C-alpha cells in the first residue's frame, strides 16, 4: 500500500513537472552547464597533454641531436663546441641533456582543474640547484580552494545546489499556498510518503544528469576510463555527486518541513548556499593562509646568493684557472675514456650542489607549507560539504594537492639521482660515451593510486550531515502544519 | 461515525472551539450553521487531523484521529470550501490522481468520466486544463473526488460555495443519495434553506460554542430563520 502510494505520488509529480515544463527547462539548463564545464576541463586536459608531448619531443630531439653530434665528432667531421660538448659531463648534465619531469593526467582529469593551474605540471631537471627550477614561481599561496574555474566540479559545487533549489525550494509550501495540500492530506497519505515521492522525482533526473553525463562523455573521449584501476575513481565520482546532491536535497526537505512560506524557504536555502559554498571556503582559505603563511622568498633568494658567494671564495682556485681549450683544442675530445672537464665548470657544479645542500631547510619550508595547508583543509574542511566535494573531486581527477606534493617529492628524488649520475663523471673528468647516453636516468612517475579510504571518508563527511538534516526533518514532520 | 467529545481548540489566547460535542451517525446529514469565524472550518480541520485539539477528543468511526490518522482518513471524504487542483493537469487527470490516492487503485477512464458527470461537470471540460476552470467547475471536480472514495463519512466545508443554484440543487440530491446509503455527512453552510432542505439535523454555532442542536424535521424554514437570527443577535 505504502509503496503503491509512493509510486502514485511519483508518477503524478512527474506528470506535473513535465506538463509545466519545469523538468525540460531545468534539465536542459543543467545539461548545458555540464557540457560547458566538461568542455572547459577537457580543453585544459588536452592542452596539458599536448604540452607534455611537446616537452617529451623536445627532450628526444635534443637527445638525438646530441648523439648525431657525438658521432660526427668521433668521425672528425665536426669541430667540438666547448660549451656544448657531448663528451663533457658538465655540458651534458647541465642542459645538453635534460629531463622534463611531467605529471601525467588521469582519466578523470577533465572533471576538475583542482590545483593543476596553481602548481607546476612539469619541471626541467638539470644538475643545477633545485632552487633554480622548483621554487622559482611567484605563487605566494600555492594551495587554492574553489579556484572558480568553470569546470564540471564548479558546476557541481556552485551551481548544482541552485538547480536543486529551483526544483524543490517550495516542494511542500507551494502545495499549502495553492490549497492542494489539504486535498492531498485528506487522503490516507502520510506526509512522509508524499514528500519522499516529490523529492525523488526531482532528485532522480538531475542527479542522473550530473553524475552520469560527464562519465558518458569521458567514456567516449577517454577510453582509459574503462581500465580496472579507474574503478575507484569512477565510483568515487558517482558517490560524491550523489552524496553532495543528497545533502542539498535534504536541506530543501528540512526547509520545506519547517518553513511557513515559499519565500522564506528560498531565503533560507540561499543563505545556506552563501554560507557553505561562499563564506566558509573563503574564510577557510584566509585562515589557512594565516596559519600556514608562505615562506619568505626573499630569504630563499638571499640565502642562495650568500651560498653562491661563499662558493666563489671556496672554489676560487678552480674558478680562476683558465679554459685550456683556447690553447689546446684537442682537450675537447675524449682520450682513454677521459675528457678534461674545465675546473670552472666543476666549481659551478659544486656551488650548485652546496646551494642544494644548505638551502634544504628553507626549501623544506615550502613543501611543508603545502602539506600543512592540505592538512588544515583535511582537518577543517568537513565544516562545508562544498569543500569536501571540491577536494574530493580534485583528488579523483588526479589534480589534488596531495598528488602535486608527491610529484614534487618524486622530482626532488630524481634530481638527486641525476646529480649523482653526473657528479663522479664531472669531478673525475670521465668522458661521456654513446653507451652512457642510453643509460642516463629517466624520470618515471610512480602513480599514487586513488585512495579508496580517502573517498570513503569524504563520502561519510557528506552523508552524515545529510542524514542529520533528514533526521531533523523527520522529527519536525510531526509539527508540520497543513493549514 | 463523526464524533467529538468536549473538544477545545485554542489559537494562542484565542479560543476557537469551546467544549464541542457532536455525533453524526450513519445516514445523517448534520448541518453546522454559524457566522464567519464561528469555528466551523476549525472543527472540520480537527476531523482531518490538520489541527491538534487543545482538549477533548475527535473520533472517526470510533477511532481517535490523532492516533489513527491514516485509518480515519480512509473513512472520510472531504470537500473544502475552495477546491484547489493542479492547474496544468485536466480535471480528469486531477480526479484520477486523488481518486487513486483515496482508493489505492487506478480508476478506468469511463469510470472517471461518469464520476465527473455525476458531479455535474460538462463532459467537454473533462480533458481541459483545470487552470481554465471556474471556481464552480473546480468544486464539481472536488465533489467527484469525494464521491470516488465511497467513504463512510463526508466532511463538507461550505461545499456549494461557487455553485450555481441548479448545480447546488443537484449536489443536494447527491448528498441525500449518500445519506440514504448510510453515509454520515457533516457539512457547514450559511444557507439556511439548504440546511432545512437536505439536513437531518442542524447545529448552530457562535464564537466557538455549539448553542443548540435540532432536527430539521421539527422546524419550518421560517422558524429556523428566526431561531438563527435570535441566536446571532443574543
Ligand atoms: N490556523 C489558525 N490560526 C489562528 N487562528 C485561527 C486559525 N484558524 C482559524 N482561526 C481563528 O479561529 C476562529 C474560527 O475560524 P474558522 O474556523 O475559520 O471559522 P468559520 O469557518 O466558522 O468561518 C476565527 O476567529 C479565526 O480567526
Ligand atoms: Mg470556514
């Protein structure tokens, strides 16, 4: 009997929503927003992937060119260039060969910009100090909450609640105001079933569009979505959309149960939206910035300069020696596996090495800042479902702060490997061979799989508030006034 | 069937009903007379559990409506003063929905049409959107909804308001038919003539109090009129 009545309410509401064109209007607006948001995210992802390909190509071209030069020099067809000598480990490790370490995009990357335009997606790794390539950006506050890009996550976090309000802010109050509520509730129909039917008929189509349409588009455009390891991310996306939408529907329910008029309902819902979607994220952004301020770039620059000056003194002897190739061009070619690495260039390498070593504390502050900011958001983000959802989507898309932090660390370790590879050759004047070129270290990004536990935690942070709101609404139903 | 025991209803400091005890038995048409603000609609709302009594009890078919809201609503059909429907749907679709809620079944189209016809709605109007209906036409759909339920009791709040005299008269006949088949009818009205004509019993209310009850057979129309005016002036 109950489920039969529920079905009747559901079908009737569907009929009304179709007849008054609400469903058509709201549905097509949402589809348009989803398509536009998806387009933006997809373009951004394509650009990133294109840029990564360009860099890989540049690196490969440079490599091929170096091999060609090397062979030409061995065959005596060409005279060596002292500052671009493929035998000289100082030249090779310092830029003739370089590694573009790029953070690959994930299947779901188009769904959320996340931190992708705040933090670098690639670094150019050479044997120079990491201060010169990893910390040379101007961004004061690297972590950015709700960046405001018009991507799918923006549609979901900012606009989807408004769509939900448009459908359901006056769900019950309008029936009271029109006088149909007394007609309905004079029948053996409980308020709970009535409101459940009305809610579900509104929730189903928009949740379906919001959750499934982006996945359909992704499935067509990015077949890697169907790989088994993407399953947690896909389920996470679905879960977060449903839970976030569910939260706003729950709030609309509560407001309708408590509210006296449609107008007050609309006001109350807008106030909740402003609070959760605008105020709390902005305040949290500010608080996080205050609690974890950006380390001083001036200190970094000053310190780098001081260490460099110290190095200039320490390695004075090497630096003041002349380049020998000016008198003896033969030293530019390898002899018995050796090549004369100019002492000046050894000194430059050593200075960079010292900078890296001594500046580590300052650099740690930078990566710690990002980690601390992320930690603060994890700790306080639950206050707003908008933050939970935004961060969750960024993580699923592979554009969350945690993945970027991991990227920095992997690049840092790779940079160390690169330097370790060249240091003995450079200091012991060992000539580079074609064999060496094949064996030089390559940056291999080790993916951090999407954390299922992290997704579950975020789902709980959305579902629990929604359930609390629903429980409260159910309690208040007894005091609901029909007239 | 429709019974109240020492029923009180306060709205804040205002007492809208004072110790009302009535009992409408199957086969009776009980007409509540009273000026605007007498508390007639409040009494009806209490039968529908739309309001909670401050004191006393409301029983439908022997069951307390607060304890058994759904069961008691199964036994009541209700026509409000203003029948309000879904404007974007047709009269027939509205009837179909409310009748389905009332009976739990989907009634076939010809059954719905005959209900509308029985309520006096023009057959050509059945498939038009209700937003084009007059107040009287909506009232007729409301009557059809009530009749579809085949309930043991009818609660009517000035049901003929907005109906033309002919339609009001047809409605009276419907009520009499319902009465004859054992339905208990409680109706509020301003219309003394209608009360005398169709009612079996008449109650006169003033400012929340039930002043008197009488059998309509025991009074003539003019007696009822002078009695009513006497009570209103006192
Ligand atoms: N929901 C309500 N809140 C406060 N006062 C009400 C409410 N409903 C009715 N009243 C008051 O109770 C009294 C009786 O009203 P009502 O039952 O509508 O009278 P009637 O139907 O006989 O014209 C009136 O004074 C009215 O103002
Ligand atoms: Mg009234």
